[in-house]
C-alpha cells in the first residue's frame, strides 16, 4: 500500500525520486528503497511526504485504490464514499463512513443544493442555516 501510494503520488506530482529526496531531506537511494518496499520511512518523513503530496498520513500509508473504484489517493479532506442507488421514490442511503465523518444521525435534516454545471451537494440543515445567517449579517453590515 504505502509504496504503491508513494509511487503514484510522486508520478501525479511529476516528481523524480531525486526531487522527493531533496524535499524530504534524504538520499535518492532512500526514496528508491521506500518505493521498492525494502524499507519504510520513519513517521516524521511520512508526515513530510503526506504534506508534500497534500494527502492525509493515513491515506498515504493505508489507502487501497481497489477499494475505491480504482482511483488514487484523494487530496486531504476529500472523500469518495462509493456509489449509491436512487430508489423508486428518489431516496438514497448515505454510506456509513460518510455519516460518521460528517456526524449525520437518523432524524437529522439535510439540505440538498444543486448547481446545473457543478453538481449537487448535501449538508446538514443546521449548518446551512448558520452559514446563511452569517451571510445575511455580512450583507446587513452587522
């Protein structure tokens, strides 16, 4: 996992092993060993690598593309929760991981937002109302 993610992230960012080595403060040979799976960097170096590529440390170390539609490591804070099927009445089931990350529980009210060119978004109604109130206060100058 780690070595595959490291190789993929390095290539996506169009960096050579030497470029990565310079940014992390190690030799090119060290990066080559990480990518071959011979060694693994210490935690401090892993954190630097995650920051360099803009991904979470957990995803850099553990992300499995085969479990996520074959897609690569997502940027930090971005998630792909999988696909859902729309039921006969338009209902969908929000995946458990999404409900956990965004603290969504049974009975919560959600707002569905849409932009015909950008797509759809779902957020908790209370968060939307808080945001809307802040915008209104800014517009009123208070």
